């Protein structure tokens, strides 16, 4: 059996796509994965075999008209014809997308060529591409039980596929980061580019965290890391606080989550899923301008189930951040119990099994 896959533009689309790619390949399925060259900036993209990668040049179309709009449309049309030819020639048994604008020409080609289409939607509000093509899909697999704006009743709540299959031992993870001597540990991440508001609040509470014998694993993001390095603040932090381990980014996010008693993070779907799947309570600070406010709604899912704390950027301060971390550390057992109730057993396996059962080989 052959399956064409797509998903990229952000780690939130790419990570579940790669988790599904690996699950299907492990079952002997022949897969090809459509992505952009720029998606290779995510280290996780290298997990796709070179022979299975199909690159297209495409950009999202801004909702506001500009002089660049014709260029976006031209690239979209060119990408469509490229993918259309590939699907017609390779003749896959099914098409599976995880969203992002790279999936638009893939889903459209599948629709025109009458290929069975399956969609995995990670967010609490479906993205534009998945939202439109959901009405043509045989099934839509969702992270959240009540994903909004899907145009189909063929929804299956599976949870979001993750490349992290199981939690590593806490001791092993702490030793990896050089924090095995501390009573507690907190993970901080603002995404690949970082988050200045989060990093500023964290910097202000470092004395308190040190006094509480708490180690800090801090994924600052490339932009923020370089800013703090240039300003001299990074050298000051590492010189003054031996309990702090700062990074531009962390490749071993499985160990990042496994080491932490609590994680401070954004509200992206992949982060929420990792919090649930690896059993780590989180203080979630959603981006205020995310499309359809999906980061807030993702975070609210954790908070409304008492499995995490939602802290808006307007509410964020050193005091509110420290209080939120304290609340999770002091009530960790309760948060872990509630996270366990939200966990779905091996989402990648569940999706692969349903998809394969739904498609009859020619």
C-alpha cells in the first residue's frame, strides 16, 4: 500500500505528520511526504528518509491584499500542478494531511483525483486548510474532543500523534541536563523563536527558584538567546545561577519534558499534546494573536480539566508566574491524575490502524 502525506510550515503540523509517517513506515507502508525546503530548519524533519521527501515551493496567502498576493497565488497554482502530476503518476492508495498551507495543493489534488483523503487536526479550532477539506475527508482525527469549525461528522478523537513514545526516567533526564542535584525542576520554552515576555518574567524569578533548590531548563529560542547574549544578560545569568541551563533550542524535548516537574510554555497543539502524553503539568501562556485564538482554547482545555494553568499575557508577571509554578509543584499529584484522564493511548497507532482498515488496496 502507498500513502502520500503532507504537513508543515510549523512544528505543530510537522511533528504529528512525522509521527504518523514513522508509524506507517514501521508497518511496511510505502510513504512519501510533501513539505517545503524551509521545513528542514526543524531538526525533526530529518527523520523523513531523503528518498521519501517531496519538496514544493509554496507560501500562505495573506488575508489582506498586497502587491505580493499575485506571487502567492502563482506559487500555489504551480505547487498544485506539481503535486497533481505526482499523485497521478505515483498513484497512492490514500492521502493523509496534518495541515498547513503545504497541504492545500495535496488535499485539492486528492479531491480531484478521487483519492481517499484523511486529515489529522491538532488544534482546538481547525486551521483554514483542514477546515475546508474536512467535508471531503473519509475521517478527521482530532487532538481535542470538541474541535471547532470542522465541516464533517466523521470525526474521531484520537489525540495528537507524538514522536515521543514514552517518558524517560526523571533521573536520567536530569543528569542529561546536569541538574540531578536539585529538589525540583522547571522547564521553560517559548517556541522556536522564543518569547521575550516569558523570558523577562523568568529572569525576574530566578533568585526565588534558586532559593527553592529548583533547577531550570530554559529553551530560549534562537532570537531571544542571541538578544540576551548580545546584551550580556546571558553571561550574567549563567555566572550567577548555576541552577539554570539555557539553550537556543533543545533537540531532546522528550528529556526536557521528562526532567521537569512543571513546564512553562506556549499554547501550541504539539506542546499541549506533549504535556498530556508525557504527564507533565504546564503553565500555558498562549500567544495573544494566534489565528482564531486557538492557542488560548488549546490552553483552556488543560485548565478547564484541572490539568494545567492558563495564564494570559495580560496576566503574566513575575509574581503570577511564580505563583503558578508553585501551585503545580505543590499539587503535582492532582495535576498528574487529571492529565492521565486526558491521555489517549498511542494516537499514531490508532490513526494508522483506522486509516489502513478504511482503505482497500486496489
